[in-house]
């Protein structure tokens, strides 16, 4: 671990949880890599029931009967300091996108805000390699790091009551994909037919933390 990395804080989360928080003012990709590596290591400990990576943080759910809070805290700190970080865990997934049109209605507006033409905005969005930092907010929703800073756009002041499943979205410095139809304050720039959540699958969430995502241009509609 680099001496420049912030020392994480660990606090109690309910009667059977510990919460590791390494977040600072801005999201850090190296810190997120360490969160994912630590989660994989901690998940193997006796008494640990579940690990849930967040954005530069980690929730560990455990059985107090099988491991004490003191021992688990020590194990988490040790793992955080000594884990080997692998930047290429997970799969690389291609997500075909039709940009613009009625289901990408914010594309022209936020391209103008970024002082880019639509073609350049789409090119920059599709050229980036994203990583699933974590899955949350709704079943199967991936928070994607790696968005080109030129495309970062503050969330809408008034959320929409409904974005459709498959919507390709931008919120602040992050990209995302809607796994189901739901309210959202993120900007919608396109759509994909890829199904992100299916409760009938063995692993209902198609994308997992550590997976890498590339958006390919299936079309651009006006």
C-alpha cells in the first residue's frame, strides 16, 4: 500500500456488520481496486457471511458467534495493508449502445454543456474503458468508474419519475446502465438491449464488481 493512500476507518454497522471507509473528497480508482481485493480476501475468513463493496468503502457482514469484532477488525486492517491488488480481475464486457433518439434525449443537451458536438461526445463515451466499482441502489445497477472527465455532468435538479430499462446514463463523474425501469436524476444518452438483472439466473446481476465495460456504437439517432 502506498504511503499516500488514506488510512481507512472501520466502524460498527449494526449488530453483525463492520464498515470500512477509505473514501476521500473524490472517488479514487486505486483505492477502489484495493477495496475489491480486500473484499475477495475477507470473504474467505471463517465467520464472514457477506462482503459488499461500495464506492471506496466495504461492508462486512459476519457471525459474532464465529469471529469476534476485535479479531475481524484486525483481519480487515491486515488485509487492507497487505493484499495484492490485481487491476484486471473480472471480465471485459461489450455493451452495444444506440445513442440519442427518444431514449437518449439528454445527449444533445449535455454535449452542448460539455462544449462538444454529439459525434465527439459519443466517441469519447465509447472509447473509455469502464470498471464496475460496485453494484447497488437497485438490483443489478452498476456504478461505472472511468468516465472521461470532459463528459462529467451534474445530476438533474429534478429527477425523472421513470427511466427505462437499458438506459445508458451519466450522473456526475460516473456512468451507469439502468437494470430496470425506475426514477433517476441521471442524464440519459442512449439505450442497450443487454439485460443486466434476471432473478432466474444463478447470478441475477449480470455485471459484478471488478468487471470492465466497453460501450460500442450500435447507432446514433437524432
